C-alpha cells in the first residue's frame, strides 16, 4: 500500500519529471550521410511581356470599369497601375494587374486621344475612355481609378497627359516626315521625266531638220530638170 501511495503522490511525480527534464540530452550522432531531395525543381523563366519596356510610373490603386448593361461601376481589382515605355518604338501603354492573382485588369496604349479627368466629387479618383485589350479583344471602356492620396491621383493625371501630348507630337512629326518623303519621291520622278523630255527633244529636232533638208533637195532637183516641150 505504501508503494502505491508513493507512486500516486503529486510531489513524487513532480520530482520524477524534474529529474527527467534535467537529464543531459543525448548528442545527435552525425553519420555524415547526405540526403538528396526526392524531387528536383528547375528554375523556370517567367515572362511578363514587360521585358522590352521601361516603367515611367508605378502606383498602387483600385480600378473600376463602367458596366453599360447594368449602368453601374464594377470593381476590376486592386494592384499597381503602370505606364510602360517600349525601348524601341517609344510607345507607352497602361497596364494594371490584380495584386494577388496577377490577372490583367487594364491594358491599353496611351495615345494623344486619351483625356483623363478628375472624377466629380472625389479628388482621389479620375476617369478616362480607352480601347482596352485586357480581355483579349479591343473594347471601348470607361475606367475609373482611385488612389490612396490626392498627390498620387494628380501625379497619375499629369503623367498620362504628358505622355499623350508627347505621343501626339510624335505622330505629327511622323506625318510630316512621311509627307516630306512623298514630296521628295515626287520631285525625283518629275526630274526623271523632265530629263527624258530633254533627251527626246534633240532627237525630234534632228529628225525635223533632216526631213526639211530632204524636202529642200527634192525641190531643187525638180527646178533643175528641163521643162517638157509643148
């Protein structure tokens, strides 16, 4: 009975636990064996389509699209809106992806026709129209974007407006260059035609001179012939 009482005593159980806790832990044996991973994962290059572009603007925002059928605004996602300039063509496009899924919710060029305006009643938001390609086909969309601060909204509006004006000047320069090239090409063609006419003119004059000479000889010969007697 004494043995049973001692075993069930809370103090005795506590002492045994303390001794076990204070016992030196056995050193882990180093066998020197190397365990190779079961599956070896290779690095995969992920392309975003932005490798040939330089970022001009990168701001966090929330994007909305106006649903014409439902006549209401619908949220497209929260993420970073970017303005990317192509290294070769110089064209600028607006791209925005959802922060968690990376799904594209806006993707269109920033051309001279884009006009960004402040959304009425909210100085942190602005709206604009664009031919967007986020869903895999061009659609005329009305977007509204909201930023965390008024400063970010102004920065976005000013940058987009600046890009639109620059793209407009580029188009005007290109049109002027194309027109100049066309005029130069026409001038070359006119010059060749004029030169050909000049080359043909002496030939025609020579032929006329020879014809007139032959005619004069024939008339002189006719005069030298004796008149027939009656």
